[in-house]
């Protein structure tokens, strides 16, 4: 298959930057966004083409990057893509939804790949995102040229839903690593330990994680909490991870506990809180500011 | 102060390698070990000098690297170092013990530094250990030339006990990050996800940690579980971390839970288990092998 | 409506005893069991009538008491009850299944009540069970005379699924109270406290629960662990409770943690273990026998 | 020994009522309180004798009922009781403190019994408290006539510290049972279940506890939260229970988690909150009022 046209649906903080890479590889790049002016702005800035949703879903490859699987399901129910196309869903979605959409679209000769990304806005900007893909391997092979412009790593991880599953577990681990680090640093601070020195030690030691290497210094200790990935989306992802655990009837006490804490932190935080602000719930408990 | 003599007490897996670097910087390097033949062997191999414990504690700088603070306290109670010397304890010890020894030795004009290390045997071999130091900053300044031969980073983190505190929290975070990752990968495997692919994605994403980058691939997924750091010592360190939490009367649910799990894993494992074998308890629960 | 006939499907430890009360109130009591000889034995012993499943589902009131909702769904899919009848499901089932069956049967003019019971075999024997009922209140009013023979308390708790929800939460609380008590008594025994004396104190104090008043003394401390309620069914119920939590997107850290522990305890125990044997997992961890 | 004189130190909500029973059995009943007017008031009301602390500690049996072990230690350090006397400490104290005081006073021929009580102010009023006693059994035998006036059950539970240990575990279980019940009822309410009906069912079933039988209906669901037992004291007791666990190096995940939650609830609540107000932290998380 030669890809003649690609479409990108959902120009949020991630989608906006991801779609911007597509004109490098394709002449016909269609973009659509609920607030349509945003699509027009994207077209003006990056040489994409702002189109009606009906035209968007007629592309050979359709990307979607929306808040939750629910929006994707609604969209597909209303606007069926053309036979032979591939829908690449970059939402951080639900594995069961991917399985449903996969079966549903297969019957219409459309392939559905769950292909969530990680790397945040900076990775989207640079085109170095990690793309974890579930679904038909051969469909991924065909769609790969369209994914490559914004990807650093494209990894097939299994059948339909697997990509969403890996993304949910990744974000769950981020939540655990961050929350646990916050608890640990609170204890250190309570005992008068130099927090910056401690961070330097841990980041040169076995306890380090992305949470201690980037989240604590760049978002928490400097009190910036920039909203680049919303806490309520992290809470949603943690919920998806726990659904995986529940459906497999597995014990997973640490994930289960942390999911509850992140849920509580999200539900007691301002709507526009960055995920890193989860630690503020702990700060309210301890009266110790992580700085 | 010019350092004329240094001594190293405790030639276990770590101490053996750490002491081996000292002859590069000092002419008079004394070593002592409970099993004395090991000290003699060290002397033969590295040009150190196997001495009686009484002579060891007469050095200008005395290092100790023993299983727990209890052994250090016993040793110091029986063999007081000379006035003006500095005792640098590289054990992963208890903060309260450091505070006690610091006060106790100060009265005899001996400085006590809690200076646990991280970097494992490979870091000890290469002389690139991270040394996190609690106690008098000026004493550290004086002792620094003796620490440098085996250190990559020497970080003063606060008053007496702070070094042990940071080490305990580091190891606690390692435990949390590892256990949570094991839970997450169990869930992925239960859903048929490609575990190696998932690991590649997570290690290129925000959920990564030292546990996912080195422990899972190098110890767990290859089923090697090499015993380089014993599970019962990790359980001890997690207990020290929780003692910090308790003494500060802080809530720390994730650390508290994980400490219980690591304690259970250690108490139901073979004595010579590597820390990474903690995940085998989860495997017994789930009947899913992490490989 | 006058009830002319009642049927009881599922003559396990509970159903056998519950059905035995029905002939006191009704002339036409039909019983059915997969192993049909058991139905015949029941008929011989209690004056019920062993019938074909087709005849059972033609009764005015049909009771079912099966291991899980899955068996009930299968049965109803294959054998639709007659219009105007009421299906009273005493299984400890899933709320979502009750909601589905309620809608499904309503369309055929059959009412479905989720009506799980508590009180164990002794309560079934004596006819003093607590029956927690979800579904149409008017249908319960009509079915009440058929339930009364084996009930001590018949409580309407809300719409379809509510009965199952209350039962799941009840059993979850039993699990928490039991497991926590086991942890507490392990700590007391480790410190040399007289466990029987401690139990007497707690059962006269604010920490008491059904777990300390009956489960510990009658099942655990005497090491009898009589299998009257299987551990894997408790694990299933705890899972249902956590599903409730998850669907409502609520934080519930203590329930979530305990559900994981009970799941692990069940999956590492012999199939025929009593629920009280969950504490044996803790005993394996601590090497302290609760006696 | 004949008991000629008894003294009661600490006339708080519990002590006030406990001391009021003593004149029924003894002619010489001395009372002391830091705010001395309270002692004078007690004397006027119950026929006790308000005395100087020096005279109080000269009684044959000295009771103390203070907020924490720390106050008891200070008092005893300053005012040593006479040889041959028995100190009966009804504080909810720390086992290690009891062990220390036991040894310390033994050397002065004074027996120390840790004898915390349960039954709340109503039990103190009626003289039906449960008294859980650690320490020398023979000393308890001698002191028993002085304890009986306010006791329903006097139970010797082991060596010094055992009484405090049992009390701490009892209160820890209260905390677990209450918090878990709050989580469970939140889930039920979120699903529209009738909470009062559910409570009736659970209190007739295996999930019941003192928390569901008295705390939820009498303090939470009616939104009264009467401050008869302070939340910060429950948090202290839970901390003591976890110290027991830690010292014995036991895993106790559910106690550890709940202790953290109660600590957080206490530290984020008004100072004069009743223990039952712990559930308000959960309510803030879920936005579901337990009523």
C-alpha cells in the first residue's frame, strides 16, 4: 500500500505537535479538531489542510489523539473510515475499547491500532516519541511510514489493546515512583536531611527513577508544577492499569494502593493540575513542603 | 591534618573492593576482617597490611563496612580509636546509631561520619561509588582524600545519621520501584502483552526506573537473580526507612506497605537470595513467571 | 398474587437447608440440582419435589443459589421462566449481572431480585438468614412470603444489583476485619502477650468485630478451619466489592489492599480451604501460628 | 496486703469517672490533677480528697490516667512512690515505657502495672470498664480490689507492657474496621444503595464490627462526631501498634497502611476532633457524605 493521505484528529498539546511532523513525509495531510479554528491555525502554520471530519476519515491513515477512548468510540460510530484504511489511535485509551474497535472496524475492512505515545510535549515537538502499538503486526508495518515522522521508537507489543495496556502500566509506574519518592523525601526533610544533596545521591544510585531524575527536580522542588500532563489523566490511566489487574484477577497491592491515592489526589485538586501536583496531597498531610 | 594511615574493617563483597583502592593514595593501609585469612589474602593481593584490630583502630582514618550498625557499635565499644582520628562508617546503618556513636566518640575527640555507599560491587570495583555522608562537614573535609579513591560522588547530606537515612530511603525506593514494576509486568503478561517489547517502551518513557532499566532485564527476566545484594539486607534497609517515617510521625502508606511486602518476601525466601528475588513472592501469588 | 408453586435451584450447603424450609409454607415446592440425585435426596428428606429444570422454571417463584452469577446467567439463557413469575437469586453475585438480568427478564414480564443471604449454614438451618434484596420493591413485596420461611431479616436495599453490592461489601469487611485482626494478634504473640487474654479484652472493647468474636476463636485459634465458606468465594466477593469501587472511580485504599491479599491467599491455598484459612498466608510470612 | 489508701492522678474525662467509684471501697481516696481546682471539685462531688502530688504518691495504690506515657514518666521521675506500693497506670501508653518503668520502680520495691482501660466514658461512668493488665501477676492480685470498683473485666495479659500492647492493637483494629467500613459504605452510596438498609444487613451479618454497630450509626451517619475519644489519641495508639509490628520485624500491610491514613486524617483535622471524624478525610476524597 502506498499512503496517499493521512489525517490527524485531535490537536491538543500532543496532537498539535505530532501532526506538525506529517507534512515532511506526505503531501496530503488533513487535520481536524472539534474547535475548528485550531485546525485552521495548524494548517496555516504547518502546511496541513483543515478539513471536515467526513473528509478526515477518508484518509488512508487516520490518527486520533483524544482525551479518552470514549471520544474515539463516539467519533468512529458517527464517521466510519473507508475500507482499506488504518486507524491509528494515539489516545491513552482503554484496552477493552481497543479490542472492541478492532473487531468492529475489521468487519468493515479497516485496521485499528492502539498506539499511545510517551515522551510528553517535548518529545512530540522533537518527533522522538515512543509509540507502543497493539494490534495487527502487518497493519503496523503498513502504517509505520506515517508514524515515523513523530516517533523515536515504534514498538509492537502484542494484540489489540496491548499498546494501551503498556501505556497504562507505564503511567501507573510513574505514579508509584513519584508518590513513593515524595514519601521518602518527606521523611528525609523531617529529619533535617539536605534534600538537594539526597536527590543527587539517589539519582546516582539504585533508587533512581524518571520521577527522581526529572519530575522532582523540574516540577516539584522548584514549585513550578507546569501543567503539561494533567493529573486527572494520570488518575484515569492508573484506573485503566488497575482494571487490567482486576480483569486478570491478580493481586497487585502496591498498584492498587497507589491508584487509590492518585484518585484521591486528583479528586481533591484543581482541574488544571499537573500530574506532579499529586504530591501536594501528601504535603497537606505532612505539612512538609517538598522543596 | 595529613593522613598517614588508613584502616579498613570488614572485607565483604563491598569492603574488599573498596579497600583495594586505598594503596593508590596511602602508604600505610591496614585491613582487618573477622575471618583473618581474608585480611591476609587482601594484603597479598593489593599491598595492604593485615593487622590486629587494636592496630587497625589506631589509624588516622578508620573505615568500617559491616552488615549492620550493631556490629559497628560492638566493635567500637571494645576498640576505641585514638583521639583525633575519624571513623568513616560505610555500613548501611541506622541513623539513631550514627547519632549515638557520633556523640559517644566526640567525647573522646574522634569524629564519626556515617558514609554508606551505593553502586554495588561493580562500582566498588571501579572506584565510582556514591558516598552519602552525614556528620560534621569539617571532618568530612579532612577525611575526603581517604574516601576519594573509591568514590565517584561524595555528597554531604546533613548532620549525623543523614547519610544512613538517605541510603535507607534510596533502597526503599528501589524496593518500591521494583515491586511495583513486577506487579505491572505481571498484569501485562496475564493479558498476553509482549514483555520485552513493553520493557523497551517503558524504559523509553516516564515510568522507567533503575528497577526497570537494570534489575528487571539483568536479574529477573533472565532468571539469574545473582546474589550481589542480599534480600534480607534490603528488608533491613526498608525497615530503617520506615523507622524514619515512624519517628517523624509521618503518613507514608506506599513505603509502609512495600516495607511489609519486602519483609514478608525476605522471611519466606532462602537466606542467600538476591534482593531481586523479592519478586518471586509475587510470582508465587500470581503463578506468572516474570520472563 | 397468590403463590402456588416455588422452586429452588442449587442445593449446595446453603441451598439445601434454605429449600428445606419451603414446604412449611407451600404445597408445591420443586427442587433442582445439576447432580440430580441430590434433588431426589432432598425430596425424600423434606417432602419437596425433584423436577426437571424445565418444570422448575415454571414455578411462580424461582430461587437460585449458585456459585457465581455466570451460572445463573447460563441457566436463565437456556430456561426462560414463565411470564408473571419472580426470580429470586440468592447467589452472591455481581451487581452488573443483576442489572442485566433484571432488564432482560423484565422484557419477558419476569421480575428479577438479587437476594443474597448471610448467616452461613447455621442460619440457613435455623431459617434466620439475613436476606439483602435489590430490585423492584413491589416484586419483593409479592415474593416476601416465599422468602420468609428461611429469613430472619428481609431488607430491601435499593435498585437491581444493590443486594449483591451489600453482600460483596459485607464479605469484603469480613475479610478486612479478619486479616487486620490476624496481623494484630501476630504482633501481640511476637511480644509474648497472652493471646486468649488479649482476645477476651478486645471482644469486650471497641476493636471487636465478628472476626474477633467468632472467626478467630471458632476457626483459627483452635486450628479447625472448617470449610463452610470457601476462601475462593470470599476472594470472588472481594473482587466484586472492588469492582464497585472501580466503577464509581472512588479511592478505597484499605479495601483495595485487602482484596489483593485475599486474592493472593486464595490463589496460594488448597482449593477446599475455608475463608478463615486466609490467615495462613500471614502465618507463612511471620512464622507465627495464630493459636 | 491490706489497702489503706488509694490515689488517682489525672482527672480527665476517663479518670474523673473512674476515681468516682473508689470511695465505695476505700476510706482514703486521694485525687490529684495538674489543674488542681478539678481535684477539689472531684473531692466535693464524690467524697475523695484533693491532695498535693507528694501525698498522692504515698498511697498504697496509685492510679494514673494521663494522655501519654511521657507524662507518666515525668511524674514518676519527680515523685517516687513509697516502697511496697503499686502503681497502676491506666494511660493508653507505650509498652517500652511500661517495661522501663517496671524495671525502674522494681528497684525501689514498687510494682508497676500497665492497665489501660476500654469502654469509653460511659463504661467509666457505670464502672464496667475492661482493664487489660500487663506486669507482675501477683501485684495485680494485690491491686485487684482497688481496680474492681470501676471494672467489668480485669484481664491479665502478660508481662510488663502487654496491657499497653493489647490496648494499642484494640484501637488499631477499631481504626481499621471503621475506615474500611467507611470505604465500603462510600462505594454503596455511590451506587445508590440505601445506606441505612445496608447497615442493617451488615450488622446482621459476618462483616459487622463495633465500628458498624456503634460508631457509624451513633457518630457518623447522624453527623454528630461527639468528641469523647480524640482522633489524635487514636493516631497515637495506632502508632504504638505499628511500633510493636516494627520492633518484631513483622509484615503487617493492612495495619501499616491504616496507621498512615489515620495519621494523615489526624494531622489534617481540627485538634478537638473525635476519632470517628477520621472518615471525613475519606469524604473529602470522595465528595460523598456518609449519611
